[in-house]
């Protein structure tokens, strides 16, 4: 059976077309032109309501949201900000962009923050960004308890966690600020885009101004207006706004989120159960209290040499499935040793060992069960090829 393009996206709901047509006809693409009710403002209101947050600010990307979050926290220059050693290169980059310094924390075999290393490094940092990498939630109870006791603000990088629950709470609403992405490989696809949510009026007021609400454009945001007045002319304008066109693409997808999350979890768990039967594959379980919203699957190869790992990747590619071993694929942006733009890049032995065996396969939420079975079968047979001496790939 031939496999579909695993990077294919779902069509944008037809409702977007009418709105985009209206915007193209009127030329009203800038979020602050209309006196009220612009698509970006409506998106902010709808997203805040969906998440149960007081405030939302839509911006150009999740990376921009992370950058603005750090700026809005008003950290001093060279403040140290802890992040997991397993995340996307844009995350430490947003910290450098905000004139702060990334501090990398070890990550366990289950892709989640190693709490012992977190405890050890916490006293040396002034803020924390928790990337729930590939939607794997770190232990937010432990992290929030530790950070609250130390009065350290927590930003949740929930770029890939829209729809994930932690003990019934929505991921992105647990820390001081939550940041999400609408880039094409996330649950809601606008090509590019991001949004941040918080319950802190003063913080969001600063972020709104810095995102580019120049002069009195902040009056078009439903935040307590006295939160803004004192900030007038006090903050740089970084112009990271979202366009009305992006908001028009995003808004009609919001009602589909719950179904996508359900389908994504079904797909993931279906493939996970099949793969877990192999003695050479371990799919880490969710943490207790975590209900995931995956659109891809990660698993670790067990008892396999580097050569066997390479053979597995090659055999899977032959079957039409692109598997990335995070640490083995050249210049992977999720392997910390490739973040050579960080001064004094540290070594993280646990995270490195995990990355050398952790595999990444996309599972778009719209794949039918038959295709999921074919994907699992192809991966299992690639393991077979790689681990059976007689069948070793290339011999
Ligand atoms: C995609 C992603 C980002 C970056 O999001 P952009 O919107 O592309 O800037 C950051 N962190 C994580 C965990 C991601 O998955």
C-alpha cells in the first residue's frame, strides 16, 4: 500500500473564503484599521474564551509570543532563562533576542524535563520557559510548586500542545503566560502565526504595546484601560502584529479543534499500541493526569547500535516513511548541540543519549485507520530489517 504525504495539511474550512474575499475587496488587512471587531480582535476574544483565559494577544509567530513574553516580564539584560534541552531552536533564539541567556535543563527518555536537574538549576535563573516538546507535558505540578516557591515566572511554550489537558486544566493556562503557534505543522494551520494568553492585565498591556499597538491603538484591546495608560510611550514597538488575513484563516478552524484533538489522540494511541509490541521500540506513556493532543508520534529505539538505527531509518524511507532520529539527522534544529549560537553551550548527557535514539514520525490527524496500520507495519518491518543479521540493510 502506498503511503500518503505525511506532511499534507487539511483544507482550510470553506467559511474562510468568504471572509478573505471580503477582506480582499475592502483591502482591510491591518488589524487596527477598523474601529472595532477586526478579524484579529475577534480571534483574540474567541481564543481567550476557548482557553478560559482573561486576555489573548495574537502575533506573527509563537517565537514572537515567547520573545514578547520575556520582554513583558521586564527581565534585566542577561537574565538567565531556563528551558528544556529538548526543544526547537527558535526557543533559545527568542531568549537571546530578548537580551537574556538560555540555561538548558536535562530532559528524560520520556521527552519531559528532568526534575532533579530543574531543581538544581532553578536558583540560578530568573524565568523559566517550559516547552512541551511535541506536545509532551512536563510535570507541571512539580514545576509550578518549585517556581511559585521561588517567585520565578513560568512561560508555557504550548506551541504544539493546543488541546492538551493536565489534571483537567488546559495546557498554556497553568503558567503565568501560555504561547501557541499556528504554523502549518501545528493543530491549527495559518502558515504562520502565534498567540499568547495570560490573566495578568499589566503583563498583557506591555506585550500589546510592544507587539505594535502604537499611539492609542491599545484602546482597541479589551484590557482594563488603566493598565495601559501608565505604559504609554514607555516601551519599544517591535511590530510583531498578526494580519487580518491570518486571523481569517484561523478563526473557522477553532470549532474543529476538539475533533482534531480526538482524532490525533486516537491515531497516536493506535500506532503506539502496535509499535509497543516490538522489543526494540518504546513509546513513552503520558504522565499521570495528562491527556495528550498529538499530531505526530515519538518513540525510542531500544538495544540497537548506531548502524542498526541508520538501517532502520533507511528501511523506513524505502517503505515511504520519513523517520527523523532527532540526534542522528544532520543539523536537526531540535538537537541542542546544533544551537551553536548560544554562548558556552553546555553538554547534557541524558538529553543527548535520548536524542540519539528518539524517533519522530508525523501522523496528520486526518489519516484513516488503514493508513495508520500500514505506517505501523512498515515501521515494525524496518526494525526487523535493521535487527535481523541475515536481512541487514544493504547486505
Ligand atoms: C513550532 C514550535 C515553536 C515555534 O513556533 P513558530 O510559530 O513557528 O514560531 C516553538 N516551540 C515549539 C515546542 C514548537 O513546536
